[in-house]
C-alpha cells in the first residue's frame, strides 16, 4: 500500500502557533502520520488548509494544477460569511496590503465561498457556519 501524501498550510510557518499544535498537526504526530508543508504545484492525496491560508491562491489549487483527485480539507473556523459586505471589502483591502493574500478580491466572503465549494471537507467551529 502506498503512503499517503499529505500537504498542510499551517497557521504559522514553523507549526508552533497554538492553533497548529492543538489541531490536525497534533493528531498526525500522535498517529505517526507523515505530512509536509504544502507546495502549490505539488500533488497531494490530502491537502489541509488552515483558516489563515491564502485563499486567493489555494482556491485555485485543483483547477490550475489539474490535481482533481486531491481531497481538500478546509478549516473554516472564522465567521467571515456572516459579516456585511463593507467589512469583507475592508478585510480584502487590508489582507492584500498586508500581504496576507497575494491577489486582491473585492469581497473576502466571495473568495471564502469559492474555497468552501472546492473543499471536500469543511471544518466548522459554530452552528451558524454549518
């Protein structure tokens, strides 16, 4: 049986933020499952995207690379969908100028919805997100 290739976009580059240590990375270490920090043009069996991943880039992962078999797990633990358009517009500007996102989008929630549709599994943290 071949070993699964798992790529992770963590909340921090060194996997040391509490949100990294407490969630999926801890599980992988306990179960001795190997993983690596994901590279955009590399194919994975499973790709875990944290809530802080650049969704303007990773939202195009399957289509741009033609990696249609990759299963995407998206940690949508922030309530971006419930925010009004104005907040999402300001968030889009801020994230772009602070380089949290590579590409500018007028509504962060629109981009958020796009990655939700492309994900095979979505992790939610509240009832309103379901």
